[in-house]
C-alpha cells in the first residue's frame, strides 16, 4: 500500500494540536483553544474524507477545505502565541503546520490544473 504523506503529516499535526489544547485548558484558556483545536483537527479530517472521494472534483474540494483550515490554524496559533497563555516552544508545531500547508497547496494547485485541462 502506498504511503500517504499528507495524511500522516496531518495526523501528527492533530496529535500535537491535541497536546497543545490540553495545555491551554490547564491554563484556563477555553475560547481560542477550542477554535484552534477545531481548525487544526479539521485539516486531517478533510484529507481523510478526500481520500474516499467519489470524483476528482470532490477530492479537489476537500483538499481545498483542508488548505483553508491550515491557514485558519495559523491565525489561531498567532493569537495564542500573542496571548502568551502557555509557556511553550511552538517551533515543532509551526514547522509541521508549514509542511502540511505546503503539501496541501501543491495538491490543490495540481488538482485545479488537472480539472482545468480536463474541461
């Protein structure tokens, strides 16, 4: 079976996000942390959905949603860092998010290019 790098990377990102969310809850941060958790775990959820798509159009749509969720996660991460709710080194999470975002950007561009060529 072929390895699906973007699925694996998105799962790793979700695991990191869950750990960060737990830290945020322990520091009594409930609002931004929930938005952060939702967007960061939605990335992988949509990638997994895309993997079971019935059409190329559905696949492209789900991957596009994942890409948008990655960008939203970057926004919530900035706010959490600014709020200084927890004492943590964000580098590993940031690097993983950047890697997933780059993979998704490439997938979305390729999907839309193929869709355009096929019409």
